[in-house]
């Protein structure tokens, strides 16, 4: 059970709703009622009642096999999140141009605490398969895009990540705090990272920060993910990536000034 689930007060009606919704994630996109009850610790009868109420509202939907998954109504509400809506609207044309230039996976992510959340992605049918997807979360130190965000995060966030054990996702994952500090320094200097098989043995990522304005605070990270067997292409992807990140940053700055 996640920290979010563990901290939810199950004694309230809202707490039970949040407990159930929080059981759905990338590894548990579809669940039976028994699985939901087991993961939340709720009585089966209570889980059944809350699930039925959520289904009636459209937050959950039932599949033909009787399992439950997140409903369209919940997605509609989440898609209006103001923190990401403007970012996605601004970034998508630049991401589309970047995809047309590279025909590789193009991803956009933001930081939430010590995690990053992927908020947009463009991929072709020949792009390398990824572990990540829109809406998925990963520890901020696990990916190239996450390390871009970590490099520009508040000091307390950086220290929280560097002081905690770093998971080795692959044999290449950087887990030494001293080496990671040095890498974060390079990211701040170069405004870019080439992440070699840090999250998956089959992928290499090139990532850069997206700011609010050319010199404003970092709002997101933009990345290109390619197959590890094509790692030699990474150097040639730096310039188009930086141009796209700069274009998004400029437009975000313009939008901010317009609405201020």
C-alpha cells in the first residue's frame, strides 16, 4: 500500500472513496472487487457499496469480465487540472514538431514532491516500448527527465532524495549519492542530460528543462527516449530538444505575462 493510501482516513466517506481510487495505478489498472477490498483493507460489503456509488457517478466502470477500472468521468475531471492544462496546451505543438523531426518517443513530465508525473507523450508505432505512460509516477531520481527536475528542485527536495536509498532499476542505474550530486551539477550547467539505460536496459533518454520564460523557474522536463541500440543518435538529438524546450519556455512566459 502506498504512503498516500496509508495516510488516508478510512473512517470518513471521503476517505473510503480516496482509498479505493488510489488502488488504481499502472500496475493495477483493472481489479476485482475482492482485490480492491484487500488492497484498501475495507470490508467487502463496504468496498462494494462505495464502488457502486463511484460507478453510478462515472468514476469507475465495470468490464465484461466483472473487473473494475477508472471511468471516463474521472479522466475528464483530471484533464482539466490547471497546473498541467496550460503546460500541455503550449507544449504539444512543439512536441509534435519534435516527433516529426525524430520519430522517437517525446515525453513531458512535472515534479510532485519527490516523484515525477508524466503528463503528455507522443510515440509512433516504431518507437521503442517504454515503462512510462501518461499519468504514471516514478521516483524523481530514477529517470533522466526526473533528474532534470531534481537538479532544479528546492534544496530540501534534493536532500530528501539524496539522503534516501536510491533504487537500482538496471545494472547501469546511478545510485551513489556523490556521483548523483555531480550529475545534478552538470545538468544545471549544461541544461541537458543524456540518461543511459538508467530506468530500462533497452532505452536511452535525452532530457532538458522547460521554464516559465527564458530565465524563469523550471516548470517541467521535456525528453526524447530512444532504443539503447541507437544510443549513438543521442548527441544529434540535443539541439532539436533544446530548441523545443526553449520554444515551450518562451511561450509559457508569454502566456504568464498576458494573464498577469
